């Protein structure tokens, strides 16, 4: 959805004069000349819960200082998303008990000296951070700029909460979480370029033009990356 953006008075950097009540100076370039970056920005936004967890590693556990000492929270977070993604292939999802048991093992692999109860607590904090537990597991929201429509709000989840008829509550990785995992794969530029060429051919043949345009731009950038990769060999 669009979100209204307040127009602050423009202040000339050179002389400090204010032009409140007047329009801002026109942009040198039209918005049509600006790059279309919406998809990339949304992908970057999906990483924010992981970054926030890492930055807040001390403040979230004030009652247990040192809980995350020698714990790689990026590893723990990606391991959780991968676990939930794989559970989609064998079951309807993972229960909270399943998640905390798995996450305690992840934490203990990094901190074998940690008591099991503390490892479980650490795993629970990682889970709640990615599930937006501080906001009752609602979707994350983040403002971003879209070239053709201005400022928008992106709603996203990394973990789905799925109540079932039998009373169970299960959790799965969302599509956005899976994209995050795929984007983090360490694939050589050569292989990635060939894969994207095949995907582009499929999208064009399927008539999915909007997606093919986005992928064509990505393939162009991948080609630049591949040229640099060849030069650096």
C-alpha cells in the first residue's frame, strides 16, 4: 500500500535558506531514468531481522549476560530457516518443541559448555526474533522507495504460523525466507549465469514478461560480475 510522505521544507545546503511553502527544485533526471531496484530492496529488507538480532545480541538478554558469547547468530538464524524449509518437504511444518530442540543443538555445537536450559533459551530468542515475537508474530513492515510509485510499505514474514484443526500450531519457512536462503548460496558466477539464462528462456516462453524483465536486468549484472570473475582469475 502507498504511504503518505510528509514534505519537509527544502533547505539549501549552500546558504541555509529555507524554501518552506515552495516546491523543491526539479530533479536533474526523471524517475524513468532511475534504476528499478524494488525487488533487490525487498530482498535486502528480508535480512533486517537477522541483522537486528545480531546488533541487539546483548540488549535482548540483559537478564543473562554472555548468553550469546561465541554464538554466531547469523549461522543460527540461517540454520533455523533451513530447518523449517526442509520440514515443509516431510511434514506440514515444525512444532515449537521441534524448533527449540533443534535450535538448542545448534547453539550447543558452538558452545558445548553451555547448560541445556540456556542453549534452549538462546534458540528460543533466535526463533522469536525471526518470527517477530515482540509484535505477536505479525508481519514485519518496512518502508521502501519504488521508482514508479514512490514510498511503499513492504509487509513480509520469514516464518509462517499455521494453526491446524487438530489444535497443533506448526511453523514453516515462508517464500521470502526461502528466497533469502537461495540468495545466500555461494554459487560461482559462471554457473549462476547459465542458470539464469535458462530461467529467462522459460519466463519468456511462459509469457511472464514482468518477471523476465527483472531477470534480464539481473542477468546483465551477472554478466558484468562474470567478466570481473574472469579478469580476476
